[in-house]
C-alpha cells in the first residue's frame, strides 16, 4: 500500500501504447476557481459509516491531478453517509448515497449541485433509460428488495418493482434491466417498457458483478458464505458454496455456461471487462480471461486484491482501488494491460467503484 509506484511510470510507458494516466501523480484539494471535470476517472468513496464523509474523487486524464472530494470542493457541503455508486445521464451525475438514503444530482461537467432524490430505502446502484432512472434498494435485510423507478422530469419515485433480496448491480441492455439479487441466487429481468419483472434467471449464489462482452452477458457469483456460532464465528465450508462465473444468452435468457471456482471459503468479486477480456478478483489476486475460455485462469495477472476495479475503455489500463481502512484515505493504482504498475493516486476513504468519462 505504501510502496512508491511512480518510479515504474517512465519504464512502463514503453510497454503500453496509448497510456491513459501516466507520469507522476499530482494530488490537490482545490478550493476555488471555476472547475470542470471532463475526461478522467470518477471514484466513489464510501467514507466512514455514520460519519457522513463519503465523496467522489476525480483523476484528471489531462494532468493526472486528483480532486479528492469533488462535490465538497464545488458545493461546500458533503455528499452524505456511504457513497455507494454513481451513473451519468443526459449531462448530469446521479450519486447514490446508501445510508443517507438519497441520490444527489450534479452537473456532469462542473459537479455543481442540481437536485436531490429522496424517498429511497438503502439504495445501491442506478442506471438511466431515457427519462427514467432505475435504482436498486435493499429496503431491509431478510426482506424482498425493490427497484425504484424515478421520473427524471420531477426527480420523484413514480413506481417501485419488487425483486429478490439485497438487489445490487444492474445492467441495461435492449430495453431490459438485469438486476442482481445478491441475497439469493437469481437475476430479475425487468422490461423497461412496462416496468415489470419479465422473468427471473437462476444463477449461482450471491451474484455481485455483471458485464456484457462480444458473446453475451457474464455474471460473477460470490457463493453463499455461512458462519458458525461462538466463540470464533468461523466460516463453515461444509455449509458454504463456491463462487461461479455464469454466461447468459441475452436473446433467450438461458444460462449457457457455468464455471465454478474451487474454494468455498473465498468470495470472488470485482468483475470487469474491456469487451474482449474479463477481469476478476479471487483468493486475493486479479485474474484475466477471455469470454471464450471454458476454464478459469490458472495464473494471476496482479497479485493484489482490490476494493473496486475499472478498465479504461480507451487505453485498456487497469485501475484498482485499495482501501486499507475506513479511517484513512485509500488509493487507486493504475496498471497497464500486462499488469505492470504505472502510477498511483490518493483518493477518499473507502474507494469502491471506478467510472471513466
């Protein structure tokens, strides 16, 4: 975590063409001036639970400068408690603030506040389709979750759709919304024309990641983890299940391939793609595989676990978030496609998701 990485940047320039974000990083907490946040990476940082200090960091493509808390810098107020995710649509950024149970809206270029959406229950992830925003809500543990349909003309909830327990990430494809029910082993498929659940697809236990590649939809499932009682509350491998990668045909909704991980005690996570290759964390390492592969990768690409992962769509560089604790700032480390570290950037507390624009 404390290893100096900028010394790798010069030599790595010759290993990767078209590198995005290289050279020595410059970290600044800007406090005035007319700021714009165009090309670069946005990083959501949860902050400390119940401290209300979550934020969004911006890493500039132009000069590698970091604005550690964009919303606070521009608006002179915090986003709230547990900044979970964000999505961009029609010139606006929608930031999902989980424990504050709201979505903050900001201008996509300047990050100036542009409204608030309230009336949500433990919101997690969002995606927009035309004049509607779809937001997953946990609602409460042990209960069915839901998807809130938000009218973007009024920024109010117009409808809620019941799905499975602990709905998480979503994927919008061909007017269908795929909702990962992390507390179960299913995906709810919502028709965005009717705003109703069209079908439910069985997958592995605890789905936590979903991407599209050239040959279909891929879902990463972490597996069910069951813990015993006192005194140590250790994970029970006999009752737990292994994670899996599941391929779905979007035309039919059928599962066409399932690749199961070996360990029942590990929870694979951080599924990401550049369209041609897929990346995921398992057993503390980052692996890479092609969608055509019929087995998991045997050799790791990067021997590190991340709290969040993003693949730059232009350069193919890998951005991994590292969160040492929830009491100090985290980092985002940039690697080229070969897994060679290029640079590192200090961001906010608890970085969890990375978005490119």
